[in-house]
């Protein structure tokens, strides 16, 4: 079952809605959003609230629900 996840680009103030499966990883979300906005996926991370999400985590593991919003932010440690 697909989950609609809103990805907010913190730099641009824009939002993208992705349909993803629970088996996809946070890194898959980063790659899709970076490709959409023509950014280098290695230079970004995903934040949910105050929590930085690990790229290897599956969407099902982090408890994302349909319609949730995450932020695509520049990696503070560099990409």
C-alpha cells in the first residue's frame, strides 16, 4: 500500500508529494526529492520534527503515516 509523503525543501520553501511503499528507505526519499529539485542527493538529509532520519531506515520502521511531512535539509556534516 502506497504512502503519500510530503517532502518540504527547507532551502526553497517548496513542497513535493511522493507516493512511496513502506519497504522504501529514507535514502530513496532523499534520492527522489533531490532528483526532482535537481540537487545532489549526497548533500542532503531528511528531518522529521527534530529527529534526523537515518538513510538506511525503511519507511515502515520510522512510523510514517499517509500525509506526513518531512524536511529535506542540507547535511550539516557536508555531503
